């Protein structure tokens, strides 16, 4: 087998970002924006090109990176495969993505998952979901330092999931969003490092745990209520819970003036819920609204965003599309 192509969805966290890092639950959904990895056999040193970015370089046979340091997660994937007993081969990889980088939408996890599937398939092996999750999460450790695993779970399994660190997927929600309600992503265009706000929140929680523990408990309860609201098709309650969750995220210092403006503009334009998604201090806002309000909301926030668009839940996780 000489060539393979895989795709992986991005993700949004509906509830629980940051809190999931310290053991609370998170409710996450895969979305219909995709990263793609096309890999063919070649010689060492292997070449990786990320289309539309300056990320490119080579990986040597002893897994040293030459060029962009952003290739280190892919070298880590190869290292894990080697430790599992795989005989590695040289390759040429082309990565492309509809998912904007550093926007809280799972770009790095999706790229890692698509790369892992394509590379293993090139070697003649089909990864199972557990193996794929492990490889994507090991790459995330290189990128973000202390990931919860929620991004890797979403891009691996797809759909709407309740996830807990060191436990994994607690449940999968099979209910799709009603045609009467829609999700919108609004990307602020403000790039930020995931690891910095994650670190800052962990430091804050250690310093003020007697108070912060109550916030974490509230965030965990919101997951249960959000699960119930989705299962019952109660979107008004779901939107209210999103607004409450945003208040908790603001209280721990991960919102920003720019994100709050997007959030309040969307609410004034008819959204029933809006909150940041991901690490915060930039990145994206996720908005829940009646479908007949979408155009009005996008028009009201376009002054403050890089882009905004309706998105759908991807029921499928990462998968091969050609081999």
C-alpha cells in the first residue's frame, strides 16, 4: 500500500472547558469542519507540508525534526508507533485543513488523527479507535502540554460526547440538533496558546481551591443538566446553561473584551445561548440560536470576527477516505 488519505472533524466544547483538565466532565461535539492528511511512501528524511501555512519540514529516520517545530507532534506519533513495534517507512505527507489554527476548534487534534490514520494505513494497518485516540492525545501533549484528552476523543469518535479525564467517554448523545435551532461558530481571529490559559487556571485553582471548588462543582452539574436538555430537545434551557457556563469561564479569567462583545452582540440579535469554546482569551465563540435568527446574528457580529458560520454536528470521527 503506497498512498492513503484520511479526514478528521474539528470540535467545539459545549460545556466544561478548563474544568475538564482538573477532573470535571465536559460535553463536546465533533463538527463538520475537517482536517485532511494525504500520505504516500517515500524515502527518509520524510517531508511534511501543511497547506496554507508556513509549517513544513522534514523528519529523519531517527525521528528528528528539521524545520518547523510544529512538526514535533507528528514525530511523536511516529515514535509511539515505533514503540508499539511498527517498522517505520519514509513518507511524504500533505496536511490541509478547513479548521483554523489556534481558534479553539480542535485543529491540532484533528490533524494528528488524520495523519495517524493515513500513516498507519500506508504501513498496511488499520488503527482501532483506542489506538487512534492514544496517538492523537500523545501528539496533543507535545502541542499543549497538559491536555485533558477531550479534543482527541471528539475527533476520534465523532458525535456529541460526555468526557472525563482519566476515565474517557462516559456517554454518547445520539440526539441531533433540531432543524428549528442551529449552532454558529464565530472566530474572533485572535490567536492564543492553549497551554498558557490552561496553566493560569490551574495555578488559580490551586491558590483559591476552597472557592474554586464550588465553581468546578457548578460546571460539572451543568454537564448533567445540558445532557438532559439535549435529550429532551429543550433548547431554551440548553442556551441558558451556555450563558451560565460563560459566566463561570469569565470568573476564572479566560474570557476577554473581544469575546464578550461577540457574545453580547449575538444575544441581542436573538441567540438563546453564547459562550467561548476552547481555552479562551481569543479563539472562537459558539452560539445557539433559532434557525430563523442565523442571518441576523451573523450580520450583527461580523464587525468583530474573522468569520462566522452555521455548523453541523459530525456524527463520524476520523476516517479513511482513500487508500
